[in-house]
C-alpha cells in the first residue's frame, strides 16, 4: 500500500493554495494527515506541544509537496494562549482547513474518574477545538472555503469498555460538531472521522494498560481486537489520513455534519 505514491487518493493539486492547520501532528494519525495533505499540494502547518518532535516531519513535508510548510508550538490545554499563538499566522492569510486532533485520556472505568480527570481532557479537546473554530471561521468565510475535521473515536457510536472518560468526551465532540454543522457558513463543512484499531502508539499504550490491569498477554489482547475486525488487521494511519484529506478537499463540499468510521468494519450498527 503506497498512499503517498501511485495509490495516492488525491492528486498533487487537489489542495493546492489551501492552508491546513493540523493539531497533534507530531505522530500517529496527525502526522500521517500532514503527509497526505502535503502530497495533495496544501500548505501545511503542523502543531504540537514540542517543536523537536516536528522537525523531522517538516523535512518530509518539504520533500512530499511544493507547499509552504511550517511548525507551530501550541499547547491545546492552554486555551487562553491559542489566539496569541495563532495571530502571526492569521495575519498572513486564512487557514482553510482545521484538523482537530489530540491525545486521548487514560483508560479506566468512568465511575473512578474525578471531576478534575474529566476537566483536563475536555479542555484539551472540546474547549480547544471551539476556540480554534471561533478564531479561524472568519478567515474561512472571507475565503469562501472552510473544512473542519475532528479525529475522534468509534466510541461515538459504541462506547468502548474501560475508556469511560474518553467515551464521554468523544460523544460531546460529536454532538458539538453536529450542532455547528447547522450554524456554520454555507462554505464551511464540519465532519468527524472515527478511527478504529489503528497502528499507532496510542493503541500500543492501551494494550499495555490492559495487560497491566488484567495480566492478559499483549498478543492475546491484539488477537481479541482483530477478532472484531472483518479486515483482520490494524488500520494504517495513512488510510485514515486519506479519508481526512478527502473531507478537506473541494470534492467533499456536500458532506457536512457526519461521523465517518474508518474501522475496518468493526462497528455493528448500520
């Protein structure tokens, strides 16, 4: 599978002239999305809390596409500083594409979570996303083009055992996006992508957490997951990123307010 080469979903001009801000871009699905969008011609701004993690990715982006790429150090938990951080970039022109993406909260039963353990993830995900949308939509309206995409979870449809805080948060994000889909300017779409079992560090850490809690082997945990997935394998982050890039493209202008699973068929609902 060469989604950055001959099998690329979008051609090299599909996002030419568009600027994309990708949050949580240092690894996993965020980094894969940056690569796909650079290949499709976008100007890509990769954001993370640590600039060091972004430097090697930035070099890759310059090799993949002819856009103007840059890094942005931004902590999504510090919502009061987001506007100050973004203003110099907004002074250069609009950001047409926003990918809201951030690391998920630790696992565990919901009843065990304290209020503080609920508050921090809501700040990093929902509050930050809302702040970014309010900042970026005026420029999207002036440009007559906007795409807002949340990378959340299949738990929007089916809560995942032992991820109580994450399930609660993802549901709130989906409802927030659906509400906005009825309010945003006609030129702006907002949609959610729901990744399934994807080959990322996040999935590895969840497996380790289950192992420590239950004593079950990592291999058994992995096999249990795969038994639920008709394609019988983990999903490549570039596969998910390809869907995100399509939703960011002009071709997806009629898709608005949906939550789209990229899960290998794991979800059982229609």
